[in-house]
């Protein structure tokens, strides 16, 4: 079962920052997940929210700020350590910076948060630069180097798969239903990523029969790692990948 570091090691470092992704890589986690929005001047940047207020020292919409303005923000000090001390300053990274730093030694899950078509075209240019648009060869695993594109937005999924036919895609869902399986199969989307408590072993088995990768998200405690293993999913996305790994390693063979 693949462990995907959600926004890096985001339980220990400020999410979606170099510090968070560095820690994930240092701990040996090859699968990292990040979110992208697009700046006013067309640069994909790595942040979960459309508004910068939760994870920086400023406020405002990413779409109304230039890349230069985004780079002035502090995305680190909002995060407090166990003693309540703020984390040192971190810049908001661009997608290009992330790929330059990690593309050679990670499989990167890029979650498209924004709904504009333009973010896909900007992403395509960057992925082509790093030769990460796929080679047409099918693989059942998460290749390193490699990328997958994921989103909750079905329209973006369809557009993205048309632009990147050789890149694996995953459809994120909050409440599972079998129409989502049909959607994936009809549009060449290889994976389904439901909320963990919306599926059970029977559902996962049925999804697997259709040849889809099943990854779950929304785990908040370590015993849910055991649940994920019990129902037979292929991957889990967690803020605390080391805890998940330790839990799995502790289980009897």
C-alpha cells in the first residue's frame, strides 16, 4: 500500500512548502501530494486554498496577486511547533520550483484546485519542460520520476486527460457512488480517490475489478491505516506519513 505524503510531511512542517516536502523525501517517502492555483500573471503556485490568509502572513486571492507578490509572503511562521514557536519563514513555491527540486526522485501528485482551463495549459508547459508528460507506456505502479494529476473537479479531469493522455489521473470524491467509477472508465481516468469512510472492502473489490487504482484520503488517526489495509486500498494520503509507516511496520507479517 502506497503512502502519499499529503502536502509533504504537513503534520510536522508548514504544508506545501519546501521544508515539508524536503522532510518527506529525507524520510524516504517517494510519493508526495501538492495543490496548485494560478497567479494573476499565469504562474502555477503550490497552495491549498484560493485565499492566502490561512497559511501566510497576508490575505487575498492568489488569482488577484502576481507571482512576485506571492513570493513576498511568509508561508512558514503561521505553523507552530510543539512548544508554540513559529516555524522559520518559508516562501510559497511554484510548481516549476517543486519539479526542479524533486522530479528526479519522487512521484508527484498534482491536485488541480483552480477551475480555469489556463492552469492546465501552464502546467502542460512546465511538465513538458521536465519531460514528465509520459512516454505512452502503461505502468501499473507509481513511477519515479513521474507525476499523477488529481482533482475533485470532473471538468478539469476531462480537460486534463485530453491534454495529458499518457499521465495517470485520479478523481477525488467526498462521497462514493458507482457513477464515479463509470466516469473514470468513460474518460480514461486510472484512479479513484474517495474519502476513506465512504468505501468498504466490497466497494474496493468492485472498483478493482474495473481496473482502477483506489487511494483514500481523510485519515485522521493511525488505526485508520489498519482500516485502509483491511479494505484493500492501493494508497493512503496522510499528513503524517512516518506514523503511517511505523504503524504498518509494527504489524505482524
